[in-house]
């Protein structure tokens, strides 16, 4: 059977996005800096001292790691079984990962109360782990529908 380019492109998008979800769990969620008032944000200049960084995975018990792994299993099962209905689960998985990012991880990143008590002018920044998780969740969500449709069209053509 000929290569289905929409199926290939959307499948690779979802696989890459699921891999991003998995990798993001081992990167930093946020960093907390102190005495930020005395520093001007210039490229290449000295920045405020970082007193803490937090990994992303422990904030939600590595749930997004499980979502990424399940997304890879779903994509493989849908391709091998040729049951396009199975790929609809990817929409739910991508939505769940995005909800975790916005509803759990973002508020957790903003919690710097203990640093505000101990240091003057404590401030926080979201790190690449958070943004990789958000990007992975959106990638799974966006790629799920074209993947499902392309798989359905391929199944109908095979009949």
C-alpha cells in the first residue's frame, strides 16, 4: 500500500509530542531568584542568584510521563490493529496533559511563599520543562484529529 503522507506527518507529530511529554518530566519546572531588583534584564549580563529549582515530574507524580507513554502505546496499537477509533484516545490524553500543565503545574510554579519570607524580592521564572510539557500536550492534541482522520481514510480505502 502507498504511503499516506497525512498519516505519516500527523503520526510523527504525535510521536514527537508524546516524546516531549516524557522528556519534560525530567527537566526543571521553575527557578526562584532572589534580590531581583538590583539586576537589569540584559542579554549576557549577570542575572539574579537562583536559590531553588524544582523538577517538573514530582509536582504531579509524573502523571504526564504516564500520559506520554500511553500516547505512544495508543498510536502503535491504532496503527497495528488498523482501528482508527482507538486513536480518538489521543485527544483525551492531550487534553489531560494540557490540563495538568495549566491547572496543576502553573500554580505550583507560582508558590514561592517560603522564599518571600526568607529573602527580599524573590521572583520566579518558568523553565524549559514546563514549556516542553505544554508544547507536547498541544502537539498530541493538535496531531490527534488529523491522525485519526488519516487512519480512518486508510481503513476505508483498504475495504
